[in-house]
C-alpha cells in the first residue's frame, strides 16, 4: 500500500466568511451621481436589470453610475430574539 506524500495531498478547504459587502438601494437612500447628492425614489428589476429611479427624475439610472457606501450583509441565519410572550 502506498501513502500519498504531503505535497500531493489536497489542501484543506478554506472556510468562507458569511459576511459580505454590497450596495443596498432602497427608497430614501442618499446616493451620489456625478458629484450631486440624490435620493432614491424606487427600484425596479426590469428584464434582469436593476433600474434605480431618483426623486425629481423621470428616467431610470443603472446602479453602476451611482456611488453608495456598501452595506454589510450575512448569509448566516440570525433569528430575532423573542420580545413578546403568549
């Protein structure tokens, strides 16, 4: 019987963090477009594309044209504590 050498053995899988950062567009969020502060009116997913509507503007804008600090998200379940009793 032949044993695998340490160089050939597969490395242990890296554990991924359940946290990640991404921008969160929601109504009322302040964003920057071309150096001006704007406020998000509403957000629509149209034909697999995210479209952001700004207050005071009729045409939608694409999210990559806006600047917004990312929000921290988690993929782990975090149940809310029970604050009421039956």
